[in-house]
C-alpha cells in the first residue's frame, strides 16, 4: 500500500513537472507548494517512508524553491524518526550548511545535538546544545537544549587517584 502511495505521488508530481516548462512562474510556485503540501500530509500521518521519498522527490524537482530548506529539514526528520540517525545527521548538517537563512536553523542545530545523543556521542551533543543556547537564546529550541544540558551525562573525566595509604602520594 505504501509503495502504491509513493508511486502515485511520484506520478502526480511528474505530471505536474511536465507542465511546468510552459507554466508561468506563479503557476510553478503553486505546483511546488501543492506537491510540498501533499508530501507533508504523508509526514503528518506518520508515513515517514513515503514522506521521505516525497521530500527527496520534491528537492529533485524544486531544489531552488523557497520551500527547499524546509523539505531538506523534513528529509532529516523522516530519517530521524525511522531510526536512521547517521543519515539524519548528514541531512540536518545539510540544512545548516546550505540554507544559512532558513527558519529551520535552530531546530536543525538542536536535532543535531539530539542525534548525537542517540548515537551516544555525548561530547558532540553537549557542544551542539551549547551552540543552540548561544546562537538562539530566546527560542523554544534553546529551552529544550538547556534541559538537555541539565540532564546530559557528564563528560568522561580521568579517574581521580584514590588515597589508600600505600603510596608516597598519601
């Protein structure tokens, strides 16, 4: 059933894209918005596999549109929710690197920290949480990052020597 949805969504998008060569710019924007909204419906219904395919397809067709940064962010979100953390990490970094004016920067940076936490790289997670707090201090993401910093495991430190009375250091 999911494969059928993906195929149908893809076919609809291809039909729309064939008409785009002759469409006025406003019509192109309308069709890109329509495709984005259709794919977002898959995401909202938690069909992350179909949404992932749809957002990737959207980026192929409309990679230069004003919705491209959001589509890239939701590619990462789908990967994260599917447990593909290493792929998600790359996709969140893609948002941060290639869309510096995106409204998804704070969310992407926070998610990078959360993804590092899932991957058990607590030092990098800590660094990303601090970055969110420093760069977006008044945001909801900063509040989430502060909570993560408060509950995060401490960095591994060198063990302190214990005094036993048997050495010259005692």
